[in-house]
C-alpha cells in the first residue's frame, strides 16, 4: 500500500491540507509553560533546579565544566570529530560573509548617516535532547553568533551527549548547561544566579520550547517561532528513488513533519509513491509522518507547480534546475539540482538549518550571523546641514500637528529660508503622540 497519497491540483481542499499547515497552539501547554516561566522568573535557581530534576531528570551539576567537555569530546570517534570540524569550517565560512558591514553615507552637505554594527553581548542557543543527540543544531546556532562577535555564547541542552560537547568546544561556546524545556528558556530570558540573562534565544525545540519562546519574546529576542520541519520538492524529471529518499529523510524528523512532492509529471508521481512504499522504514516517525502529512500534488504545468510552491513558503524547497530556481520567491532554504541533497544542508554545506516554518518564509529567511548584531544608526549634522534640511523638518512637523518638533529646529536656526507650507494644522498639539 502506497504511503503517499496522490492528489490533483484541482482538488483545492486536498492541496490546502498538504501545503497550508496551521500554526496550532495548545492552550493547556501554553498555560503550563506560563507557570513554569513565571516560577523561574520569580524564584530563580530554586525553581530552575526543581524543574530540571523533575522534567530533565538532572542528577549531575547543572553546568558542564570545560574539563568535562574535553574529557567527553575525547570519547567521540575520530571520524565523527573530523566531521564536526569540517562542518564547522563550512558554517564559519558562510557566517563570516553574513555579518552586516558598517558604512557611512553623505546625504547632503553637512548631513551624514552611519550604520554601526555592534554584536550582541550574550546569546542563548537551545539544543534539543530528544531521541537523538543533535550536535549539528549546536554548530548551526553557536558558530554564527561567534562569527558575529558575540561576547558570550551560552548553550543549553537537557542531555548533552559527548558528541554535543565536542561540537560545543568546536563552535566556541562559552558555557554549557544541562537544561531543557520551558525552564531553560525562562532562565536564559530572565537570568538566574547560575544562568546569565541573554539578549537573544535561538534554536529549535519541541512545543514546550516553542511556547516558552513565544511567551518571553516581549522581554528577550528570539529567532522565530519554529514548528514541525517541512520539505517541498518541485520536480518534473527527477530520479524517483532519490526523491523518495529525500521525502523519507525529512519525514524521520518527527511524526508531524511535512514532506510533499509537486510535479506536472503523473508518471513520476506514481513512481515516487511506489519508491516511498518500498523504502520507508517499517516503524519510526517517517512512516507516521508520511501517512499523516505527506503527499504528491499533480499539476497541469511546471508554472502551476512553482506558483503552489511559492504560496506554501516552505522551510526547505528542492527544484530541478536554475530555471525553476529563478522563479522561487518564498522559501527558508533552496536546493537546486539533483545533487543538492537537502540533508547535506542539515550538516555540512555551510548554510544554516535553523529555518522558518509554517509559512514564515514569506517574511524572512533562516538564521544567520546578521541575527546576532545590532545595527545602530548614527547621525551627524552641522549648522550648514541643518539649514539645508530644516525647512522640510519644520513643514512636515507642523503638517502632523507636532509644533514642538518644529520649534526644536526654529530655536536653532530661526525660521529657515524657504517656502512656508500651508498644509496641516498649525497650532494644534497632540501631547500623547510621540515619534521614536
């Protein structure tokens, strides 16, 4: 029996079910998370340790020492340590190019604007500790932060295996804590006696982590609300076995993961479905994920396939060639050509695998070094410069009814030369309005 359902693009309900995942929130989870966050915020280490012992089964020191990290890393097989170094080198190369550059521009005589790029002081990297250790998630979050010049990079993981500790050392992590879940997010967001307060929290996690990140986002920066992983392949001529392998690989992340093929080639659709049935493991999350959320959409044309793909704005998209790639507008990470296996991006291409899901790629891309800096605008104006722009400032301020704004220029320059504006209210003030 085929694991993947095949639907026609004309069946809008079926297409929407495959391509428009809802960002569902669990009220019970949110309520429990709110209590945990409030407890840690109010009681600090006392609550944090209690939750860590109860939920993480913590029976070791909360913080992992550098000595312990080095001893654990030495236990990791040499080939795995070499793979970590190779992946880290590629991630570091890409991240170095992502750091925004400082610049200065002369707007007009006597007026200049500078962009100053300043790294965040401290960031927190969340590393899941579920079914398998995830050293790649630590590399993907910590290395861009270090590349951006962040002073202190704090990582949390409920069960950091030796391979995760090896990745922490390679990535340049400052401190590593045996913490997970909502209590770890709360500790990073608000700080405790043991865990420093961070400027921003990044990294994937389960629904408890996602809920906690959403809750603390008003007080601490976060990357984005991350949902289950997604892959969307758009192909008219791919190898059925390779496409099936890519779909299964993404599906094994989680039973809620989403793996979909869009194709104008009905014959390819049938071959891929058959290959998925032959290759999918008999148990584990991939089979359940494909049955619940996987599928193949058959379109009337390649153009229709690309239109559906852009509307979905998936986390990962794989396309046949550059002609298709040129049409892509909304995606977290794009892979072009049959050799650009999406799983390579999870580990060693150098691109980041912390990506927006559930349609969030409509407004942003994946995590990058640019997420770890402040871009500060610096203005410098001379008397001559203010005289050149003063009339415009006064007229616009008065048009908005903000006469005190206008007077801030008048008190310096008098009434600058130039035509008077008659637009807008002249004497009305709105004391409750501000301009930041």
